[in-house]
C-alpha cells in the first residue's frame, strides 16, 4: 500500500548520528565491554605480582577466604590470574581480528580492482572458504604454524577472513552498482575518487560494525583453542588456558573453573550485546511526533439502509499524535464504483485497511459507524467478513503466496468458509479463473504464481475475491504495477465483475486519470480528509476544490496544450503529525486567506451530488 | 546525435535490437514503451553504462538522470558536494558554479549544505538534474524521472525539463512509460516495443496519426478523465 | 510503497534456472572444492616448519628411526611424486597410519565418525525442532511492536545465549547435572543417557540463533501482501500460519539447517573434548597436541569432505523443493 504510516516520511534515509538505544541490553553490553577494557589496562599492574606469587603451602586449593577462586599447582592465586589474563586474552583477540579483518577486506576488495579471471578465482575461493566452519580453518592453520599463541591467533584470523571478504565484496558491489556511482562515472570522476569519495565512506560503517562483532567471536575462538590445549602454552596464560587447567580439576574443586568460565562468558555476552545494539542503531531511522488527544467521534446520525458500505467519522491514529485518517465519511450504494484518490501519505490506503480490519498494530481505528451490508463490521464473524468483502492489492507479484499453487489459494476460501470439499472447491476455483478470462484456467490453477504474468496474477487475485459472493470489492492501486495496456484490461475486468455480481467497489488510486476510466463517483483525499466528492462525469470540468483542480491541471493528458506550462502545486502535503487546525491545503493554496489556516472548512454539499470542503468555494 | 544499429545483449537475451534513432540538437526526443521494452537498456547504453554494439555519433558528453531520486544521490554527500562532483574548478569557482546550477533548477543556494535525506523527492530530482548539468552535457538522458514523484510535484519537474531545452538549448532523450507525459515534453516521439523502435516521428504526427498497431494500442490504453 | 515503474538495466528478471545445467555446475564446483581440499590436506604436512617426523618423534629419537619413518612415509621423494602417491592412496581408501599407535587412519576414522555424526545430527534436529516454532511464536506475539516485553525478553535471552560458547555450556552442564546432581554420566558414551548433556550443550547456542532468524523470517512473511490477503479472507489462524507463512520460511530454515550441521560437526570438537566423547573431534585434538600428523591430516580431510557433501546436498534439496527456484546462491 502506498501509505505506510509513521515510517513513510523517513524512507531510506540513513540515520544522522547513529546513537546507541538506551535499552538495558545495550547498556549492559556497553558496561561489560568497558569493564573488559579497564581490566585489560589496569589488571596486570594491580594484580600482576600476586598472580605470579608461588606459594608451596597452598598448592591446588579450592575456594577459601584467602583465595576466593582457589590456587593452581604452584599455589598461585587464581582470582588474580583471571584478572591479569584479561589483557592477554583481549590483546590476542584484537590481533586475530585485525589480521582476519585486514586480510578479508583486502581479499574482498581485490576482485573489483583485478581483471576478470583472477577476480573470479578469488571470489570463488572466498565463497568456498565461507562455507567451512571457522574452527576447522583455525585448526588447520594451527597445525601448520605450530602450537602456541601465534598459531592460534593466525588460525582464528584465517577463520575470520572469509566472512569479511564476502561482506566487503557484497557491500562494495552494492555501492558500485548504485545510481550515484553511475552518475559519478558519467561525470568523469576518477576511479580513485569514486573509491575514496563514494565506496569507502558507504561501506566503512558496516565494516567497522562487523569488526566489533568479530572481536567477540575471536575472543571466544581463542579461548576455545587454548581450552583444547592448542592455543596459549605455559608459562603464558589467557582465560582459555586457565579454564584448561581448571577443567582438569573439575571433579575435585569445580569452583576453580568458575573464574575463567565467567570471564569468557561475560566477555562474549558483552561484545555480542554491544554489537547488536550498534547494528540496531545503524539500521534505525529516526521517527518523531508529539502526543495529541483523540477526539470523540460526533453523533453519526441515521444509518442509510440501502448502502453496501457506510462509514461515518472514521479515524485511524498511531501513537505519537500521528493521525493519517481524520473523520472520514463515505457511503457506497450497491453496484457503485467509488474512486478514492490521493497522493502518497493522504491516508487513502489506510482507509481501505481500516474498512477491511487490516490496520497494522499499533494503529487504532475509531468510527461513528462502519456498516458493511447494514451490519457493524465489529459484529461480523470472520466467515461473514471473509465472504462479503474482497480485496485486491497493488503488487500482483506479492499478493499470491509463492509457495502455493494458484488454484489451491482460490479453493481455500470455499473450503474454509463455505464448507466445500476439495474437488468441489477446486472446480469452483477453475470456474472463477475462467470467469476473469484467464486462458486455460484448469492448467493455470495447477501452476505456481511465478509462472503467471503480472496481468494474469492480478486476474487470479480478482478471481479469488469472486470465490464467494462479495458485496464489496476494495481494490488498492490494483493497476499501478502494471503496464498501461494491461491496466486497461484489468480496469475493464473490474467494471465487468461489478456489473455482473452487483458488488460495489472502492477503488483506491493516486492516478486521477484512471478514475475517469472506471468509477461512477470520486472522492479526493488530502492529509487524511476528504476535501471533495463528486460524480466522475463532472470531474474534469466542474471540480471546485483548489486541490482537485490543481491535481487535474498538473497531470498532462493527451489533450494538454503543449505550449503552456503545466500547473504545479508548490510545497508538499503535511505529514500526518503536522496537520494544523485549519485547512491542510492552505499553505499551498493560491486562494488561501487568514481564515483558511485558522479554521477547518467542513465538507458541505456543493453542486449536483457533490460535496466540498473549502471556504473559498461559493 | 545519431544512434545507429545499437544492440544491447544480456547473455542470450537481446534487450535492444538494432535501434537507429536521431536526436537533433536542442530537441527533446521522447522514448515511450512498456516494462521490458528495452528503453532503459537503451538509455544506459547511450550513457555508456552497459556495453553495446553499433554506433553512437555526435555526443561526447552524455549525462543521465535516474528514476529513483532516493537512490541516485550519495547519502553521505551534501547537495553541494554532489552537484559539484563534475565541476572542474578551484574551491571558490566551484562554489559559485554550484550556486548557479542550483539556480538553473530553481533551488535556493542555501540547499547546498543539506543532505539528501532532508529533501523531498521533487527537490532531490532537481539536485540530480543540476549535478548532470554541471558537466555541460551534449545530451541529457532522463530515465523515468517523474515516475517516482507525486502527481503534484511531477508537473513542476516537467516544466523544468522544457525550460532547460528552451533556455539552454539542451538536447535530451526523455524516457517514460507514460505517453501523455512524453507527448507533453517531446518534440519527437519514438515508440519502443520488444527491443525495437517500431515507430518514430514528430510528436503531433505519431500521436495524431499513429502508423503502427502497437502505437495505436498504447494510445488507446492511455487513461482519460472524460 | 511508492509506485516505481520497474525498469532497471536489463529489465529481464535474472531468475537463475535450476535446470540440469545448474545441477552439473553444482557438482563440478563440488568436485573442484574436493580437489582443493585434497591439495590443502597434502600441503599441510609440507607447510609444517622443520622436519615433521623429527618433530613428532622428539629430539631423542635415533637418526635411523627418523630416516626409516621418513622413507616409509615417502617424504624423501619429490613433491609431485608424493602428491600423486598421496592422491592414489586417498582414492583407494588409504589415509596412512598413525605415527603413535601404528593403526591405519581409516580405521580410526571409521570407528569414530559415527559417534560424531550422531551428536551433530541429533543436535541439529533438536535445534530446529525447538527453535523454528519458538521463533514463529515470538514473531506472531511481537508483530508490529506489540508485546514489547516479550520482544525484549526474547532478544535479550537469545542475544545472551548466542554469545556463550558451547564449551562453557558443556562445563556448566557437567558441573550441575553430572557432578552436582549425578543425573547424567559426566563423560564417555554409554547408552542413551550419555547423549543428553552433549547434545544439549551443542544445541543451546544454535537454538538461540535460529530462533532469532526464524522470528525475523516470519515477521517478513507476516508483512507480505499475500498474508494480508489471507487475513482479509479471514482464514483461521492455524491455517494462516501453517499453510501461508511456514512454507515460505522453510527455505531459509533448510539453508540454515545445512550450515548448522556443518558448523556442529566442527563445533562438536570442543563438546567431545569436555565429555571425553569417542568421536573425531577428540581424536583431532589428541593428534595435533601429540603431533601425530597423518591422523590430523586424515581427520581434517574427512571433516572437510563432510562439510562439502552437506552443502551440496542442501543446495540440491533446496532446488528440488523451492517452487519458484529463485533461491540465492550460497
């Protein structure tokens, strides 16, 4: 749908200053990592001496007041040793991360510099290596470079490198394929400038983020190697080596394993939580808005017994004072096709979602009246709603489930809501597919959605709505993703289907010209409200609202005078959180007076079967 | 500028099939077609972004404006930096030039310090046009530049396109799936279908007396208000 | 979203065909990787600085013994000659003999491989069975930001669980359930009870990781138009989630399952070490610390080959299962 509520105004921006979210998890991560760094700096000078103090009288002790975590085979205090080992553990992890990260970034960047064949060779090797578990690569390297800290660091570095190479490759390829790099190339910007000006700045942030996360992984990997006896060897010691020693005594004094185990776990958790929080901060886009009170809907008056759909004072609100639909009213008679026109952000798609009960959480829907076939939508059972209301969305690629056969998706409605058997439901599905002029419907029913063209898929979605006997079809931009020639066919089909079944339709679109092809009546939405309503036959010549008129004038058609400039509307539509007390269009309107920005014009009858909300229309 | 026998292939698929097209100086040639017709591949070939066979004569400096204004500006560059990318001058000269270019597309000079995320879609598209103009192109290729914009903004961008031709004498290849839009801005219209140009000629002639069946089908399908 | 007219360069959508040619390509790629693995395992011995035989036998060994061993291993011949012999041996199932015990490496592998595979497979199955429903449940409960508390607890618990390595889980489980409570055997492989702790230790981290991915995948599915349409049709919840959402998350789940199995086969090294499990992992650690190079070489070769086979199997299974055949290449 074209109005995705609050986020719609922050699309694809990158955050100005990625700030860590203040969640307890993020804070815990930051605190743990800060503590690790402090330990690495201050640990050895403070506890270095006691960690090395040999005490023949206190060999292999368990926990005691003097030695809270016990002592080792030379009587050295294990708590002190754990605190001192922090520096070495972190330093090794840092070294491994830098080796792996650097090697990976170089390997990942090389293919974009080298000619085809070596580039492909490197890409292929990286792809093969990525599939190998890191520990396997690390052990291989450790065998070759010998047991000890050096081998383990190299090994973990080698284990980290392929992932970095892959990430660098993907990121660089994405940026290199972007329109702005194409534009720079056309402008004759040098390769080096493109690399330093566009590619590096745009890939640096995710790479640095990845380095932080890899640091935690390297620390755990090195601890694992040392724990297996393949890493740090005595007399050096890191947390993994201390755990190795402690594990040998676990049956006698389990507490001696506690210190190094806790240190490793806390370091791992700290880096992971911080990494998560940083990744979230980098991906987050700003969202704002201020709270406001929701108005109580006024008295809706008498219901209209003949209407298929009657909506009075429909309001859709989101937390933070964002109200994309404000007090909207509309009535649709049987067999009538009503067009709801507006630009993105006008609230037209949310109106459709509210009628269908599909407003996403945390949106709230309030209304004076919302009657479908004379009954309150809230009291209708799922079955009644599922069979009287049919919906068609914009993208036919996305409206059908790619995993299921077309026929099965249609038959589902008959089976679930109408109690039809499998064979009967399938027969009906094929019949409906034929009804929307899908060639060879029986064969199409057995196919998966990706085997159908866009136009055919949209026909299938319409057929799905016709499985039951809908009283109302809501079509939300059903032709926007289609080519004009296909669009015309689908519009005809919709017309045909409503005439035949007597169903009414609510047709939602941003394209006011399409309305003329299909609808009986049109409602124009602006900033969450209907500003004008009139029969389509009078739209071109007799529209009264300045916005409707400007919209029509700014749209070139096949009769537009090519020697005159097109009308254009200055400024932009206010966001749902910015709408003031007056007319929302006042800022962009040539006719606006002081009254317009102070007081909102009501939607009042105007002309034949029309309504308009404007102070300046007399 | 003349395009002769231009062919673009992606593997076994021929996206553009031996297209010949002339773009007279100071004129806007509109290229209309449906998705998959090869019009965007043709645009990219003319702009030197995809490999092709055939000849392109008479345009050394081609610049392109893309469909999606949200993807065509580097999010980490200010408007001024983006617009100034193709300008080869010293610091002060570049600044004045950026100001002049922004003025050409009716944007205030104060926008130079802003980032793309602070701009509306219509403003971004103007920035992209200003960036292209900075290189003083012989030909500007505009690929669906209004299809991502709201209707109320679209008109202003189309007016800008026409005024650039009238005031700067800019030659342009204007690509769109919307025949009404192409008709409004173009002097010459070429209709593309399945990789080939099936009809081309002066706008009034092609729209008024279409010779090819496909052109007629396209004309027939254009939605009309009345 | 916005109505973009789709018309990128080469608008023909690049749907990779999964026909016979694709299968052949996958198999060729597999063979090339296998060959590369063979070269790497051969080269391993030669990369070791100094004389591997001397390093293995120790400085006290008499020169005659070292020379005899070197000749027996063929290390005195030229490199290409050695590689040909090595390849011939590997292809005929001869992985050499242990420096220390004199046992054929093939027999060591044959005796221990099943134990490792049993652990890894069980842990994979347990992880998928627990994590996929857990992730789906979390997604449904926290969709569109409802139930912030649940979302918060879920991300924090899984974020923490992912960050603790399997050997710490192993040690904790041994200390509490084997040494403390005596509920399960602390080490060795003897009966069904002895599987519980190692499988658990191996599965906890992956459960957390897959549950997160399963939640993200499900959330993505819940946002699609076809799920909105299914909701508009008012399908019962069970049908909605099981028929419309689950099948579309399976591709990702299966891919993960494959990656997970390879990762667990390697990850079992640490778990086997803690539980003294008679598997390949235990052996590779021993062989490296004791410098028993033929064993290390053979085990690494076998590990690598298993990873390659699993990856190939997953790729082919995905291609066979996915109706749209548009899976991303791994």
